[in-house]
C-alpha cells in the first residue's frame, strides 16, 4: 500500500549500523518538530525543512525492496515523526518484511499507542530530556510542555514494546542528580534500557550551547554508574 501523500521524507541514510542496536537499517528523516531543544543537532530539519529536498517515496520503496535481504529494518526519525501520518509508511515497510524502529520525543502518546497496538512498530526509542515535571521539561525542550503526557508515553512504551530511553547529556544541565531522577522515574515505569548520549556542542541549535565543552568519557562513565543503579541495561554513546 502507498504511504499517505502527506508524508514527506527529507533525508535518507541507506545503511546505518548505529541507529538500531544490532541491526542494519535504512534511516528516514521526517521534517519538523514541536520541540526546540537547544542541543538539537538536526536543526535544519526542525527549523527550515522546506530548504531540504524531498526523497521520493517511490525511490525509498524501490531501494528497500531491492535491499530487503541485506537490511533488517527502517529507522523512522526526525524531527518528530509522530507529527505526520506515518501509519501507511510503517505498513509499507512491514509489508516488505522489514522491521520498524521509531524515534520520538514522546509528545504524542496517542499516536505512539496506536502504532504499537496496530503492530506497526517493533522498537521505539524515546528521548527523555529531563525529569517529568513541567518546569524542568519545558526548560530543556524550549517549549511549554505537559510532562504528564511524556510520562504517559514512556509508560506505554516501557510496558508494550521493545524500547530504549535516551538522554542527551548537556554539561551543567544533566548533573548526576538529574540523571538519577530520570533513571529512577523510568525504572518505576518499567524501563529496561537507558542510553546516555554525549552532547556535541558544534552541532547544537543554541549558540550559547555551542560554546560548551562536551562531557569527558569519565563523566559519562560516572553517569552510567548512577543510572545503572535503577535500570538493567545502561550505556553511553558518542565515543
Ligand atoms: S525533540 Fe529532537 S528533533 Fe525535536 S528539537 Fe528536540 S532534539 Fe531536535
């Protein structure tokens, strides 16, 4: 079945070894986002997607069809993919015999629940940017956020689908105490995997954050140790 005409694809990595642990995937980038995180490294996709060329769906479909023996699945990322009607895109991928991994900021729990319940996603990675309170979350995500919706999304992901939760750790923002708060909250929701991502200053949306230095490896190790007290599988990325 053809994906809805409303779904625009603004970028494609034909074969990625890093977007779904243990799998080789084709990664598709969808435009736009309802958050404005200062550390976002995809800001062109978020702020000015109209300047990026569309990748034709027909091209994507034919690429996937020709490479479905080599690929394990497709990673649908953004931006925020749940802002678009991605059901038919997921269905197209599944009909080719490939798995679907969804990246989300967790702001659309109803959409995520529907995708999981329809069997259209196999793995969901949700960013958890701050402890689940409105003030902390709004500060980090750059927009006013109702943290209860994000907590609800994390809860349904933790209980219904293979998953990972992840936090991009920004120096001075994600202190050991903050990471501990997030890990504790995720553990209470049943999270089984938590990944800390090293912040890359030179790619940040915020000019102010571009002046920061990323955390050192030893600091990342220490954060993993803190979060590992609560969740079985914890690691960091960005070496
Ligand atoms: S939610 Fe993700 S894509 Fe959206 S602004 Fe934040 S980091 Fe960027």
